[in-house]
C-alpha cells in the first residue's frame, strides 16, 4: 500500500514546498492580470494555472518524486493529469466566483487547496511512478 512507503513524508513535504512555489506563481499572475491588465478573472486564473505548470513539473520530477521516468513520458503524463486538474480548477473557480461573495484571490486559494491533494495522489501513483511505465 502506497501510504506505508517510507518516502511518503519526504514527498509530502517536498510537494508542499513545490505547491507553495507554484501557487505563488499562479496567484501573482492571476492578480497582475486582473488588477493591471483588466483580464477577466476566470481567464486570468486559467493563465495563472498554466504559468505555474513548468515550475511544478520541474520541482516534482526532480525533487519531490525523484522520478526515473523519461521526460517525454513523464511530461506527457503530467500534462494529461494537469489538463484535467486545470479544468477542475477553472470550473470550481468560476462557480465560486459567480455564486459566492468571496474575493477572487481567496477563491483561488480555495481551488488550489482542493486540487492539490488529489493531484498529489495521481502524480505519485501515475505520473512519476516507475511502476506505471
């Protein structure tokens, strides 16, 4: 069972650090696009998510999961997973933005936290796992 592997605590900490860095990029792009370039909030959220992808991939591949999966296969898997979660992020962001009075930056933080846990499990078990080659 994957929860019993000894590398899990180290991976969770690394994933948290990678996630914080990627979230900072995501939030900075979102905020800049909305406040300085007057881009629609949902579109700005999607662009922010896309901008954080290379940061997150690099850190997860090399430091969090120390993957031995080749970059072509690893990035294609990562892209598939990330595309799905980009849809979840954008959909949830749009719903909360349009049906709650919550500030858009807080909404983005909520969506990042929601997506992060599921994303860790999928990336650990599928994207960067040598067993799923």
